[in-house]
């Protein structure tokens, strides 16, 4: 429910959008999902998407958002693992985890 309410805040308040996106990003980044190796790591892509939105909407969040993006990016799958699941960098990917759903872009650790 927190993500649902934060999404409503982000779309209705320019002043609070950055904080709402930051909350959504941290929620995705702290989610533990089941499934294969890619499904377990895919929430970090979504987390980084929202943290990037957060710092764009509210520059005062940039330092903390960048710190978390760096942390979460280290959990991206290896390119070789992605290849084994027939996914590649830049490909669209829908993440479903703990009642949350988001479409993002595949990124791997290089």
C-alpha cells in the first residue's frame, strides 16, 4: 500500500514527488523476490529507475539517491547470467514481486 499511496503523491504534488519516488525506490530495493536468478535481481532495476526519478524531481535527494543507486547497481545480474536467460541489456522487462509490478529495462554488471 505504501507504493500505491506514494505513487498518488508523486502524481499529484510536485513538491513531494521526489520524496515519493525515493520511497518507492527504496521499497523496490528492499524487496526480496523469488524465482530464477534474474527475477531475484530485477527489482534493483526498478529501484534505480525510481531513485533516478527522485533526484530529478528533488535535487536535494541526489547524494542519497546516488549512494543507493551505486549500492543497488552492484546487485544487477552478470551479463553471462542474463545471456543464459535469453535477456540482453536494453531489453524491456516486467518485474512482478510481492504484489508490485513495474516495467523496466534490463541492465547487467559489466
